[in-house]
């Protein structure tokens, strides 16, 4: 069923983290051919990979507005215009599920095997906690291997695309083709935000 408010795709966007900016993290993930799970934003010690089911148009508008505040807690957008898009059906089959937006008290009521899905949501506080705009899904895993058949790469512009392909081919020529598998052929699908009318 087609809906304007939800997408049939799930998107994982990179962001500045652990001394790397979003672009650097994107290129690192691409080179390793996998996204690593972390527990950075989780309540608990569960390694997860996070995705959004918001339509690409909504995500593109948010990224394009630098410093956009998404809730009354005045936190700015943390995401870069680089990411990875998967079909919802593919990720669901390997275990991804929508998160549970709840208060901290409700977290304690969850059975252990569901606690990784908790995201705080509280409209009763003076500073409201509301990240529901992210429409988040989580996959509880240490690693998600990337296969060109199952993923589309999200990048900001054609200029970036040309640079990524050029730099990547140069690196691939410098090492054994066996080490990089299919990477020298650049057989990935790309979605360029600039082509959708977003100026990042």
C-alpha cells in the first residue's frame, strides 16, 4: 500500500562520531563493506544499527536545513547527507523492527529481549523528549554486511559521486582485487540528493 508519510525503504544515515565526520564514516563503511552495530544511543548494552522509515523527501529536507531543531530540547540534526538505503522487507526478514517510543518508567516493564527497541518519549516534561520524527527501526546485530544487490548508497551531489568513484577506483587498483571483491567495478546503486532538488 502506497503512503506519503511512510516509505517502503529504510535509511541509515552517517553522522559525526568517534573523530570522523559523516562523509569519512560513510567511506569507511563502504570500504569495509559492512555497517557495525553500536550501543551509543541505546539504553542498555545492545549493539544495534538504526534506520528511519521516513520518506527520502522528508529526510532530504531535514539534512538540507543545517542546525534544524527537531524538538523542544533544541538538539540539532546529527546526520550527514551520506547513507545507505535498504528495502523494508529485506531488513524485516533479518530482524529489524520499529522502535518503541516510551517513558523511562515504561522501559523497566519491557522483557529483556525487547529493551533494545526502547527510545525515550515524554511529553510531560518541561523539556519535551520527542524523537518520533525519526520513525526509527533497529536491527540488533554486531554487523550488517553490505551487498550491492540489497543497498542503495545515498550521497549529496554529482560532484561527490564522481570523486567517490575516482578515489575508490584508485584505491582498488593499489591492492589485490581479491581483497575488495566486486568493488573495482563500482556496481552499487546511487541516490543523489542533488538530483531530487535538495541543496546540501
